[in-house]
C-alpha cells in the first residue's frame, strides 16, 4: 500500500485540534498586529484536505469562526471552499457544505443587524454575481442523488431556521437559489412545502415561481402541473380560498398543456374536482371565478382525449347544473367542446347521459337568460392572471362583454376579428347561441367562414358544432344560410373516413386512408399502427406488391412527420420490408425511412449500416444505390470523433469513390449521385489514403519528416518529393484530376463538389484577402492564397490553360462552372482578363465566363472592363438569344455596377431585339422577369440606376401600341416599380390627348393605381411627429392616445407598424439611457397609481424639472407604446369603451398589455424580432426612472410571454427569472 506524506493522518483528535487551534490563534494574533496571514491561511486550507478524520471538520469550523469575528471575508472563504467540493468524498462534501452554509448565514446575520434586521440579497442566478450556493449545483459537484438530497435538506433547514433573524430573512437570502431550483425542475416536495408554509411572507416567492414555470417540453409541462397541483392541495388544507381560486386557473391551463402534448391529465383533473367538492362555491363574489373556470375547462375539452373526459364532465355538471354558474358565452363554449367529443369514440354511457343533461340545461337557459349578464367582479384575481395568455384574454373578454349593448355588438365583433382568430373557441361560443341579434350573429358567422377557409384545424373543430347548429336552428333564414355553408367543410369528415376504412376491400387503400386520418387527428395513430403491423393476408401477388409499397410509403411519411415520437416502433417494420421486399420501390422507401430516423438520432447510423450491410454492401441496382447514398449523406451531420466512427466514415467514403469512378453498370446517374454525396462531406474527412489511385497520378506533395525512422525507407534528406501524403486531407489537385477523369455526364456533379469546397474556404477568408491598394494593378494570380486551397488550384489551372490549352473544353467548362455560384463573399481580387481566351471555346464556356465576371463587378476593374466591352459590342448580328439571356440573369449586378450609358444602350437594344419577329417569346419573358427581379430587390429605393431603368420601361410603354401583346406584358411590370415612380406613370396617363394614348393611359393608370393602393408606402411619420408635439403639450396627450387606438385598429401595413413601434421603443430606451446619467432617480410612491398621478400633477404645474419631467415624458411614450401594442395585436377593441375615461383606459391598458404583447410577438413579422423586443422591455423594467406601475406591467408581460421560443435558448430564461430592480 502506498504511504501518505500527511503527518496528521494518524494523529488523534486532540492533537489535530491543538494544531488547528494554534493556526487559528496565529491568524487572529497576526490580524491584530496587521501582519500577513497568507502562510497560516494556506496551512488552514491544507488541513481541510487532510486525510485525517478530524482535521477537515475542525479546519472548517475555524474558517467559520474567523468569518464570524470578521477576520476572514465571507466571499474569500466561500471562494476557497467551493472548489474543494468537486473532488471531495462524501464525508468531506458534507463538512464543506455545512461550513459554507454556516459562513453564508453568518453574513446574513451581520448584514441584517446593520440594516435594521432586514437583509437585501445582491446575488443573482448567473455570473458574475452568482449566488455561492448555486455553484454547488454544477454537474461536477452534484454528481449523485445522495448529494442532491443533502443539499436540498440544507436549503430546507435555512428556510426553517431556528434563529429568528435568519428565519425572517431566509427567503430573501435564498431567493436566487429557489428560483434556480424551481426553474431547473430539481426541487423536492419538502422544499416546496416549506416555501408554502412561509405564509404571507412566502406568497410573493411561490406566486412568482408558479408564474415563471415554463411548459416548453414534456418534462417541464409535467413539472409545472405537479407544482401547481401540490400547491393547490396545500391551500385546500389551509382554506385560503383566494389562493385556491388563482391556482385552480393556473392548474387548468397547465392541464390543457398536458393534454395538448398527449400526456395523462387524470391526476390534475382529480385535484380540480377536489377544489369544487369543497364549499368554495358558497363564497360571495365567486361567480366571476367560476365563469372563467368554465371557459378554461371548455378549452380543455377541446384537446382532452375522450377517454379522459369522465372527471371533466363531472366537474362541469357540478358547476353548471348543481350550482347554476356560467354565462351564456361560457356555456356555449362548453357545448362547442361536447359536440366535438360526441363525434369521437371513447365516451362511456354515463358520460354521454351527463352531457345530454348539460345540453338540455343550456338550451333552456339560452332562451331565458341575457347573453352578457354580469358574472360578478374579479376580486379573486392576483398576478396569477398573467400565468397564461388564455386566463387574461378570457377574463378580459368576459369582463368587456358586461358593457356591450345589442346595438354595438356587431361593431365589436367586426373589430375583434384578430382576437377571434387567436381564440376561435370564443367565436364559436358566440356562433352557437340564439341570444345574438341577427346582424351580430351574421358578422361572427362570416368571420368563422373566413377562418374556416384558411385553417384546416378550424374545419375539424368547427364541423360538429356547425352540424349541431344546423340541426337545432329554428329560424328559417339562419338555417338556410347554414345549409348553404355546409360545402365549405369538404367531404373528408372523420366519421365518413372511418366508415370507408371499415368497408374497403383493398388493404393498401385502407392503410393510405389511415395515414390521412392520422395526419388530421394524431389520436388515431394506434389504428394506423395496427394496419401496418397486420400480416394476415389473402391478397394476390399483385396486391401484396402494392401493399408492400404502400406500407413503405406510409412508414416513410410517419418518419418524416413524427420521427422521434413513432420512429422507434417502426424499426421492426422497416427491417421486415428490407428482408422480404423484392421490388426496388419498397427497398428505396425503406432506406429513406432509415435515413430519416438516423438523421433524427432515433437509431444509430453506424449500427444500422452494420445491420443492413450484409445485404446491400454489393448492391448494384441504381435506384437502391441512390437511396443508400442518401443514407450515407447523413454521416457528416452525425459525425463523431471516435475511432470506430472514423473507420466507418472512411469505409463509406471508399465505397462512394468506387461508385463515383468505377461503375460497372455504366449508369452515369449513379456516378453523379455518388459524387453529390461526396460533396456533402467536409473536405477534412476526404483523406488522401481513401482517394482512388487513378486520381493520385502525377501529384507531387512536399512533406517534412521529423521521424528518423522514416529515413530507413530511403528518405535521406529532410524533405522529399513523394506521390502519397501519409496523413491529412487530399491536396486540391485531386479535384482537378477528378474533373479530368470523371465521366463527361458527371462534369456538373464534380463542378458542384468543387464549388462546395470553395464556398467553405471563402467563408474562412480574412478580410485582407479582398484589399487591393489604390492605383495598384490587380494580381495576375492567386498565390497569396494557401497552398492547399482548392480555389487557388482551380484558378492556377485555368490560368495555365489560358496560356496554352491542353485540357478538353468540357473540363475547362466544368472548372469555370465551379466558380460561377454566388458565394458568401466575392472571389479574391484577380486580373480576370485571362478569361477572354476562353470566350471562343464554345457558348457554354463563354456564358460561364460572363457569370463569373458579373459576380466580380463590385470589386474587380478588369471584370467591369471586360463586361462593358462585351456589352458595348452588342448587336443583333453578333449576339445570340442565349447571350442576352445570360446577361439578364446577372441584370441586378449589371444595373448596379457598369457605366450608365453602356447599360442604358444595352437594355434598349435588347428590348428592341426581343420585340422583333426574329426573337422568341421566351427571351422577352426572360427579360421581363429579370427586370422585375431587380425592382423587387431594390424595393422603393429609387437610386440613379433604378431611375434609369424606370425611364426605359416608361419609354417602352409609351412607344408600344396597345394592339401589341408586348404592351400588356410590360404593363405587368408596373406592379414592381418603385412607388415614387408611380406618380410619374399616372401623370403621363392623365396628360394623354389622343384617343390611342388615352386608351393606353387607362390601362397604365388602372395598374399603377392598383399597385399604389395595395402597396402604398404609408409610414407613420406624421404620427411620430404628433407624438413629439404631444410630449411638450399635455393637453394633446389624451386626444392623441385615443387617436392611436382608432388609427392603428385599421392600419394594415404590418411592416410599417412594426417600424413605428420599434422606433418608439428605441426612443424610450435612448431617453432613459441619457437621463440615467444626468437626472436624479425619481422618488417612488408606494402606491403605483399615486406615482403616475404625482408625476402628471408635477408636470402640469410646470414647477419641477429634471427627473420628474423625464419620467412624465417616458410615461407618455410608454403609454403610447402600450396602446399601440394592444391595438396592433388585435385587442384594441377592448379599449374602445374606456376611451373617454382616461383613468379607466390607463388601468385597463396595464391589464391588456401582457397577453397583447404575447399575441403580437407570435405574428410573423414580430416573431423574427422577439429577442430584441423582449430585451428592450426588460431593460425598461430594470430602469429605476420608470414608475413602479409600468415596471410591474412589463414584468407581468414577461410572465405571459414565457412560452415564446426566444426563451428556449440556453440561459436566456435564467436572466429573466430573478427579475428584481
């Protein structure tokens, strides 16, 4: 046994105690004298890591004592102790954790005592001020379940500490830790219970933990649901009804999320049922809560499986029939869900009977109860309303409905179209009721029809409620309208599909229908799976052949759509197909399925190839080979650095090379497919050793040898010329050899392979490669590029061939084609005049030269000169249509770069040539498409060269007669013209005098005005200017706020609306940023409403300057921003009833803003900029100059937006979790 050098290892406790005590006393004495204690400090650290049984404990106790008497800084102590956790054994880990907690609690006591018993935590979740305890959660430290349990126990002990001072400040101290634990889903039941036991002291913490709980994947959805369920059960015991009500709403929404993900909802439904078994429904003011509950349960009814409906139906029956709750809207939302569930199998007889009771009850109530009756005040609500946008949206809509009259109902429905698209169940609830006036009902019906045409999901969810409405509608006019609308649903109803499946005699047809049914309704997958697994058959050989192909196709489709969900169970079926199938189509489809599963990491690609290689290693069938190549093309994406995977990769590459060059079947498509697959592999994986000998001939590579043993092979000098490079990637000359030795039919494939390598190289080029000093000629070669650069080898080869051509034209054409693609950067500077030597080598070579030169126009003088000379000589006699077509391919580059006179002459001549009888219609179409593309690319930016092009189009329109078909082709270009140019076109039309020109002008004006109306550049600059004026004049502000609601409600230019909001947001940030440095932070009032009023009163008195004015300005700008977002999201109609009441509008806007921001950021143009917008609002929230009422609103908005994809990025959500100012 190895002996240790630690002298204390065998010492007894008393001896160790004396030694450590001596070190501690020495530190204390030296500290008093002001001497350096670093030596003793290091000794004490060493004792912690001692192998002695007693030393670590005593040393840690000494550390704690030194911190307690303020000799040792807490941060320094924790910085020393925390790294020791990583390699500690169980005993030492326990000692260290207890010591660190003791030291941190000492710090809590000291700081609390100095601050009147109140501790303020300055730690955060993420570095640089990360909470010390969070360091203990690293994977290296927390590497066992035992340690995690112990750490959780220590945290729990802090929350329940015996010392009053620590107990009272434990939540503040542990706040970052608690948020981290619960946001990472590593909590324990005991810890959650301790937090709930804190009572009012812990209310804010546990509320925020619930609000911050995300459900972005299966595990987080289950975690959130379990968290809320346990909290609900806890408060059921304590009978805190307000908390129960809020948590119940969150629990229902979380259960909706579980149901949407296909997870079990039985347990949360039981918890919800327990809530309503209690006497909670007997409390006063409960109607609003119950009504909101019913609306959310109706939403749950939309997604829950029929097999899980039993408890949900019991809850709804208890609330609706036994207690009589629910407005007509809420009740018809429930009916909407029941009509859909009744069309599915899975409901038991008792549930069907109870549903019928609810139907009868609602039908009676519908005829005797006002549609928009008051359901009570929402006094139960806390910030939990912002847990999910559905809670907020349903509550606010229900609350808004209380003030709606029959007269204004239609206008409201019209204005709420975007809201109904977001929450269609509300629209369907309105549709089912008989309480709406006919004009209002007709408006909601029209909107649903429009949604139905746009959304397949809407068709599926609205079909059965629609049929129910048809069956029960008594009004002849309405019923007739409904019957006319039935064809909009199509004929693919679910029950009809199932009926067809039951009656079919063709198995392949049945499987295909099952696939379509599954694509509509994922819950039918078991039926599809059973059909695929069915091996019983009495089919003929032809039918078996067809069934095999259908199965293979369906399996591939499933793999494409749900690879991770269903892929693993399909592997056996794919294996059977590969083993038994004799036709190529089935094998091809099965291999494609395997490729998809490998790409999605459902199966391992290396082991998969090992399993199928015995049968397909020597495969010769072309279609099967191509499928194998598709399978192999997934290898680079899945590449691992292990030796086994490297060997596997090399084996595949060698196989691909064999098929690329030595195809015994003489099928060129197989060779091309092999080369295309090789192009997918990064160049560093294509080793020289794997390259066929044919491609290595004549290549000399200089290698430096440092291994003396290699000299024994006859290599006596330091460097030698050899034919093979022992290690490393293939030299670039290999790819030129490949071009020379490949089949002529595969030249394009090799060009694409080389172009792919060049594209990868260009991405890595530094900027200096593109700099040519002024007044210096362009380089004649590219020797400044790396020697192993493919681009260098290709250009050097072309340079040599331009001086003395030895290669065939098709090889030169192939290499030129490799330079044609538009890479991420232009090619390095070069004197491209050598390309002129190839202009007479054939049309295709010339065209490739032109394309290369056009791509280089922006940086190359020689390219520009050659193109201009070429175009200058344009004449019908010496140009072919193909030449003009190639130039128009690059029209965008030509438009921006070449001399305007040359350009204009070319455009005019080419258009004239295209109109001549000698030209084909194809050329004119090509010219028009190219010109249109230039306009589309440049948009409304009327630069000089764009103006020139517009003038040419205008001249053509004027010169061509209306009887000429060409005229109408050019008229179509008007829709692409810059908007500023449309006025000129219209002016020409209005000034026309002759009958012929007037006829022409009518056509032009019609097209130009149509374009101007549909794509008018209508920025909100005037509104921005009005806002600036209103900032200076408070009497304009109310009017402007009201105007914003009206204007933006009807504003349909999404991009300009986005631009307006972003400019406003940026302006607010800039003002806040400047005044943080120049103004004293404003004093906050405790009550947020008082804060806003105080600031406004100060500004109206014009007696305060500095920060007060800054806050007012920003409050006004913020309110403009808030109202703009609410309106653009489609929720502006909610503010219409409170326009005249400024206070009411302001307070309501704070409630509407969170879910409005969430809905807006889901829209297309906003989706791309979620991060920018959320980060901007977060900075506004953190700013101390923003009043509390606004910062709280922003905080609630972030709670509501937590489902957005932006927060899925690594550690983004952690930055938002601990939102403290």
